[in-house]
C-alpha cells in the first residue's frame, strides 16, 4: 500500500512530516511512504502580518484541498497552527508525543548577552504580552517568516534576541542556539505547542498510524484547544494554554488578555482526564466572568 504524506515545504514542516513517515515505515516496512510538499498562501505572503492576511488558516488551506482531492492520503501539521474550525471531512486521526512545549530566547550568533537597546522579535501577541511583562522597557517587535528566515533577520542585527518555540529549534537541530528556555511561569506556551497533528479523510483506514499516536497527548490537546475555542467566540485576544497529566488528573493553566480592558488573566483548573474538553471550557468561562466582573 502506498501512502502519500502532504506537508508544507518549509524545512521544519518537512522534518516533521518525515518524523511521521519514519514511524510508519519502521512499523510497517511493507508500506510505500512518499512525501508530497506544497507551498501554502501563508508561506508566499511575507510582507504582511498574519492578522492582516487572514490568520493561521492560510497555512493549511492548500493541504486541505489536496487531501480532499485525494492527491495525498494524510497531512502533517504543527498542531498549534491548526485553525479551531475543523472540516469534519478531514479529522485529526493521530497526534505525536509532545516535544518540549516551552519557548526559548535566541541571541545572535556569538553573543552571550542580549543587547537591551535592540527590540526582541516575536511572532505572536501571546509572546508579545508575556515578553512585555518579563522585559519591561524593551521594545517587542513582530518578526515574520519561517524559523530560518527569522534567524537570518536576527543575524542582520535588527533584533537583540528572538523568541521561538523550543520544539521547532530542536527538530531543526538548532537547540544549541537556545540561550534560555522560559519556564511555564515566565511564558505560558500556545495551545498544542510541540505537538504534531496528522489529518486524514473521514472514514479512511488509518491503522498504520497506531504506533505514532499518543493517546495521553490527545487528551492534553483536547483540553488546551477547548480552552482556546471557548474564548475565541468572537475575539482574537492573545491566548496561552498548557495542560499536564499526573495520576489520571489533568491540570490546565490558561492565560489570556481581555480585549477591552487589556487586563491579562491567568488561572488553572484540575479534574479527571476524561473531562478534558469540559475542563477547558470551564476554565475559559470562569476567566471570562472574572474579566467581566472587575
Ligand atoms: N508558528 C510557526 C510554528 N509552528 C510550530 C512551531 C514550532 C513547533 C511546534 O510548536 O510544534 C513554530 C515555530 C515557532 O513558533 O517558533
């Protein structure tokens, strides 16, 4: 049986697709696994911010189309880049183990200290609001492009440092560029940061992904995404969510900035793993009420 694996054509996306392919091949040596890369709209437009060109969904549209058309059999994504609205014809059928979920500070090559007179570059409002609290007085400036493009901008001297996901740097073999890993307390990650999602067509036999799939990570992903989905009702405020499981209990920590008051709220909830989606929803509602009563 032949499996065509669809991916964006950035280096990180290809490495991530290859992680899925290697696992399938290792456990199912009889299968013929092939990579199909494509450029997405989000990759082609680099001169505007993601908000201006219509959000994260731009990175998945072309892959969705190819998957629906049967040009590929599965697609591999960074779960954190996947839009909340999911096409029921293209379910997520497997998630990876979670790589280090936290963000990292990266300095220009050869530097051991951040130049405080230069801005810190980051690519999301979530990082922006948390960096403003961590480095008061330092300018936080948006930086776009894939990881390599952003690193090239760092070398050009425009930024004193960048903040990137540890997971992406590690998968790219660039972990030696990490000068500091932020703690959960310092910088709460984006929902599903460090997790890969595999999408297929509804009804497809995906038993070849059984060995790749991590059920406990799926539970964590459900809780984090349910928190974001509940808060996203009408707003696009910066949101962070991070869940862990210990002894069948799930703890979810959430952070978001209320749009009108610009207040940053942070709270956590613990409950049974089986209630993952409900826990995300409950935490979001509680925090929104808290925001509205102050
Ligand atoms: N938005 C781009 C993106 N999507 C996923 C990762 C990192 C890998 C991951 O979170 O699994 C990155 C790079 C970054 O944020 O630094």
